[in-house]
C-alpha cells in the first residue's frame, strides 16, 4: 500500500515537472523581452508598484476601521493608508519620476545590504567561507555604486536589467529543476 502511494506521488511530481519546465521557458522568454524592451519593462514594474501601493493603502484603511486601536492608533493607521494611496496614485499619474524613485530605492537597499554583508563577513572571518560573504558584499556594493552614481539617467536600464536577468535566472532554475525531477523519477509502468 505504501509503495503504491509513493509511486503515485512520484508519478504526480514527475507529471508536474513538465509544467515547471514550461514555466521556465516562458520566464526565459519574458526575461529576454524585458531586456530587449527596457522602457516597457521598467514602466510595467513602476505601474505595478503604484497599484500595489494603492491596494496596500486600501488594506491598511480597512484594517484601521476593523481593529480600532484607540484614537491615536486609528488616526496614524489611516494616515499611513492615505500616504500609501497618495504615493501609489502619484506613481500612476507620473510614472517616470516613480521609475526614478524605485531605482533610487533599489540603489539604497543594495548599499545597505552591502554594508550588512561586509559586517557579517568580518564577523565570520575565522570560519571557512567568510571570503564568499565578503565577495558578495563587494559585488553588491559595486552594483549600488553603479546605480547611485548614474542615477536617475540609468533608471530604465537598471530596472529592466534587474527584471530581465531575474526572470531568465528563474526560468533556467525551473528548467534545471524540472528536468532533474523528470530524470530522477521513473515513468509510470
């Protein structure tokens, strides 16, 4: 009985691996499209971020009315909700400055990440592999500097490159995973 269940689960996983591979191919194609049409890709991400902020603000407002954490908490929660909605609306109304703001935010996040990775690497210094953490910190720092020094002129290219490369990498990962699963699990008899 357990052998039949294991065989059934294995066959189910194997059959779904094909869909994983299809998703991988589609992600690779989408990544190539993002790299070949950087303005459209960057604008799409900016519009998505604007709508996400609006929906987040609406959710925050609903939370404020449902929970009612005292007068001060209620007012602050509503102000945060309003901030999200206004910022999201501004990004939708003026997507190019929104695109530049997203790129600046990305550069700042990478800068903070690089500093934290360097601190972590130095704290791990006697341990094996600490150099890889330091290398990661240096690469992340180089990316942050590249973004921040050329900002806002490189905003479109940076966002599109990050999106495109991420999609391609995700697609390749799915293809490798799907083909590995299909090869590891035998076909149904």
